[in-house]
C-alpha cells in the first residue's frame, strides 16, 4: 500500500484543490448581488469574496464556494448584496441639532438658530459625539462613504476612523470667525495640518472646504484651490443652492457663482460642489469641462424650498451627480440615503412631468457608482467588482413592505428602507452585523445625544 | 374587635379607592402623548386609559395610574403615543403587484401591465392574500384606518376584520367589465349586498366607489350616489388626477370633472375624492360647499408625474384633505404613511417655494384628525380624546436617526419611520405588540406573497 503515498501522486491528488480553491477572508452571499458594474449586472444566488480590504471574486454562489474557502461567511438568504451607499454631501456633527428648527425661512433658520447654537456649543467634544451619532446612523442604514463639510474636521476624521467608515472630510474655510478658526488664514493652516496628518489613510480623504463663493474672498478661494492641488486633495464647496445667492452674485460681480469660480481657477482640480440648483447651461458646460462632481440633495432642497436641481439634464451631459442628505438640523432630519434615492427619482419625475425620468437604476447609480465618480473615487468604490474596495451592504427583502419582489433594483429604491439593512462591510471589515454596530457603542452614543439635546434645549 | 367590620366603616374605607381608582382594560404610557385634540396638546410622561373600544382618560401618567387600575399596561419609556394614522386612499390588494411596473407613462403602465395582470389574476384568493399583506404592512407601520377602492370589496372587508383594522371600503363601479362585475349594474348590486352585510360593523364602513367621472356614465354616477345615500354610506371617487382627465372632460362635456359631478348631484352626500390635483378655484368652492373630503397622494402624484395638488390652498379653505399612499403597483411601492407625511410637507414647500408651507404639525394633522374629517369620522377617530375610539400607535424614539429629540411632532414627521412603530391598538384591541402582528400570520402571508410574485412574474 506504500505506493499510495508517492509524493507525485499526492501532488496530483491535491493539485485540483490547490488550483481551484483559493483562500478568502470573507464570502458574502445573498439572493441577489446588485453589482453596479459596467453592465449593471444583477446576479441571482450570488456571492462576493473578499480578501483584506478588497473584492477578489463576484459570481454565482455555487461557483464562488467551489473556488474559494473563506475564514468567515455571511449568508443572508433573502438578502440583496449591493455596493455600500455613498453620501456626497453632509454635515455630520449637526446630528446633535437634529430637527431643532424646522419649517423656517433659510435666513431665520441660520441666524436665529444655527449660528447662535453653533457659536455656543461647537467644540471638539460636540464634534466627536455628533460624528459618532452620524456615523452610527449612516452605517446602520447602509452608507459606507460620506462627504462632510464642518468644523474641527480632524476630530471628525479620528472619529470616523474609529467607526471604520470611509469619508471625504472637508475642513471649512469661511470669511467670518467660526468655532475652529478666527480667520480664513487660520482655517487654511488647520486644513494644511489636516492634510499632513492624513497623507495615505485607507479610509480618510481630507479635503479643503471653502463654504461657498459668496462667503469667501477671491483670494481665499484661490488659496483653497492652491492648497488642495499642492496636496492632491479635493475641494468641497456649496454652489448655487439658492436663487438669492445667484442673484446677489450677478449684482455684485456680474456673473454666476460658477463663472466666478472658473474665472479664479477654483475649478481646476478635483472638486465636489453641493446642491447645484440654479445652474444655467453655461455653468453646466464649465462644470462638465472641469470634471466637477456634484451632490444632489433632494430632501434639503425641498424642505428649505431652495429649488430643484436640473438633475436629468446634468446626468445626461455626463456630469457625475451623487446624492447627499445634507445636514439634519432643519434642512433635513436624518442621513437616510434610501430616502434620498426615492426622493431623487420622484422629484425628477414631477419636476419634468415625465414618469420615465430618473428611473430606479439611475437613482441607485447616483447613490453608488455615480456618487463615487463625483468624489473622484470610482476606481476604488461604487460597485462590486474584482479589485475594488470591499464596501457593501446586505438588505433584507423578506419584509411586509418589500414582498413580492419583481425587481431588486426597484425594490432598493422604492420599497426597501434603511432599517432593512442587516450587514455592512467597509474596506473588507464587517462594521454592522445583524443590524448592530460592531465598531460604535450604541447606548453610549444615544445617551450622550440625549444629554446634548437637553443641554441645547435648555438654552 | 368585631366593630372593625361594621359595614359603614368598610364603605368609608373603600370609598376613596372606589371613587378615585376606576377600572380600565388598558393603560398605554409613553414619554409623550401627542393628542391631536382641539388644542393639539403634547403631554410629557403621559398615558391613555382605554375601556372596551374607547378612550376613558388622557393625562399625565402619575395622575392616570392614581385614578385608574388596568388589566393590562403597555409602557414604552422612550415612546410617542399618537393617534393611529389614517390612510384616506389606497388599493390594498395591489400589494401583490408591488413594484411590478415602475417608471412608466400612466397609459403604458395601465394598459400593458395593470389591466392585463388584473384580468388574469384578480379573484377572491388574490384579494384575500393581497389584503392580508397590505393590512400587515399598514398595521406594522402605525396605520389604524384605511380607505380602499378595489374589487371583491366584501372579501377585503372580511379580511380586514380578521386583521382587526378599521376601514372604509369602496366597492368599485366602472364602465367596463372587471374581475368582479360584468356591468356597472352588477357592481351596484354587489355594492348593495355589501351594504346590507355590513350594516353596523364596529370596524368596517362599506362604501360605493365609482372609479371616476370619466370611466362611468352619468346614470351610473347618479345611481352610485343614490345607493350611498339610501344606506347612509360614503362614496369614494378619483377626481382630477391627471391634466388629461380634465382636458378631455372639458372637450367632451364643457366642464371640469368636479362641475360634472356637481351637476349630477353626485357630491350631495358624504364623499371622499382622491388626488384632487387639477382643481380650479370654482371646483374648490363646490367641494368646500359640499363638504367633500379629499385624499392627497404625494408619492403617487410625484411618481406618476400626475401633478401637484394645491394642498395648502385646500387646507386654508377649510376643506379636509387627508393623506393616501395610493396603490403599490407602480404609483407607489408601499403603504407608508410616515413617508406620505414627510413628502406632503416637503412637496408643499418646494412647490410654493415657501419653507414655512405645510409645517410638521399640519402634516401630522393630515395623517390623523384631518384625515378623519375627510372620511366623515372625526367624532370617532383621529385624536386621543376621552370618548373616542381607542386607535393609537406607539413609536420608539431611542433610535440613532431620531436622537436628540427637540420636538416630538417634528420627529414623527421628519425623522421617525414606520419601522419605529412598536405597538398598535385599534378599537381598544392590541393588534401589534413589540413590532409583531398579533392578528395576522406574518410567515404565511410573506410566503404566499412570494408564491404569487413568482406566479405573476412567470406570465
């Protein structure tokens, strides 16, 4: 019988296994995998294999489990596995001001509520707890990447890393004294320190965020661009959110905000502009030429009655426009990307009086691959493809509000909710499992949020 | 020692207890009670006491528990106790066609999908399972009363009673052969049988539902009204949902649909008209004079690009306009009254370019007391007041998306979700406890929904 142990035979016996069954860290399986790849494939009974921080295989579960052995498996039999959602515009720490001032005119809201409260309360502790609360809500709802613009952005970065979330974090630069900077020069210095600290981080992309054209001097805007380009970092800005902003710019400078930014060279480099409501054709031509990414904020734009961005025209031109819930202190009240998808589709239809405008797939694109493109990160995130970062969510479909299911993409956009997300993986790491955060302390955060709430309400 | 048992002393000893501690079947306590009473009181640390089918006390918990002993208590320490939500327009059994055809023009949607599928599949079994699925979703999401228009409405009634839900159920009358009636005369006969069967039901209000002015003859419309009035029952109708409907009526009859109905006497009696988008001032004057209730369907109106109802004007005139999710087969995809509240507020703001339009309280009114008024049921339901039917929901607020909480009404409309509803009471009976239906078999319904889904998809 000894010849059975012949080394060559052993090699031949083992070879098929060695050749066809590679090692993965994690296999994620569901009833469907919505890939959002180039051909927008939706696979049934499919899986995604992950090694380290990236995806190593996507395909039918039978094939994946034959070819890969995994240290860990997540298998949600009624689940849709989809790319993690990408929030392209928000102000995370404002979670602590959730709903503090609704149904107001923008100026009253800002001047009577937000600015005085921020002046009193915004400090690193507020920022830390606000970011924790925001990350907790976002991750539980399937968001894996977010884009921020606020103060003490280095604290937001630290906290976001703790949470295990991916983010593009824009340090605010604005032409009046704010909580973390007395002058734009201070803010620029703070931004540069921030850039130096987060040079090659797997999760954090630091950015400079001049608040808007109308709240900064030309010189500050130019300095922001120069700093961003020197460190090869993105610039985040509010752009044409209100008609008043546009009208006043026309009166003062004789041109639109977009044209002003273009004339100053501010758009020459990676840029993410939020809202983009009052953009005319000439503005859009500039943004297209410059490759500027845009963030559509339907909830905020509706709630503040700011206007309706020409989304379908923008997307048809090939400009990347993602979705953002904006801040939750009155312009919206949560960070719910499912609601932004649903609303983007419905708002586009009613505003163009065309029920075929912005169909479900296009809404999901905005929340995933197009959002990634708006951030200049489409090579890393936004779809489930081999080589991309392993950022994904699994969404339960066996729900009274989501059965029967004729089309997983329609269901994701029009029927499923953030609360149906069961599991979330970011950069290959499981951060939410069975609707529970593995990285953040739910009870501590909720307690602290309510302490802050009481303190703010007492003022 | 015998004198201690003197009957008079016993009476005196017991009297204070008897006088101040009455017996209730149920006490429901929460962190807040949003009453929606005449002065819209929001009570903190408050309770509602229930006896049989109605409310016997509303007040601070300390006071209620002193004055009432209860067989059963529900105490949700982070909860908002609010009136159950009132859906004023839907097509419940279409739950089985959820999302079968999205992003289409109304005519294609109806003619290529809905009508052929209904012709093939609608029968009492379909109706029964579709209604179960719809009631399950609605009740889990805090809806306690709904308003329906579909076929085999007596099966819907039976099933709704099983579920323990309150409903106004309109048997469809339409000018072409449908699943349950070959002719309008058949449908009218079916409606009369339905009226006779549900004469004094605690939960079911039968109604006649001529589909619309443009799909019925004048004679049928008049017969519907006559039948409704003979039995003192409401009439439900679609009204001015599309511009085309209005334009064609102007061409054919030289008047608006509302004016046609008025000229035929169809509005003389309790009426609930759905959509009401293309109503002019003269139409609104008629509807106001006739006391017609309206149902606003923001999701459906946006998704089908039907138009935007002049809601703030309608409410300012004192016309009762409630909210409805419409059917889930493409005009919407679920029965989510939380989303309709949020959307009604946002749509009113953007369409009037006024962020103060339709504030949170008014959206909640539409979903509760104003909805009740639209149905002619404001004396029974729509608010938490002594003597009213015990229809209520409890909504958890200790959620990452709902903390901190500055205002419970704002939170209900803009931040909380259907999935935050923990408990639902209808007509004094607990039908949902800790997010589980006590009256419907969740698994059996979900299984059957997916069987129907597969069968329909295969065609």
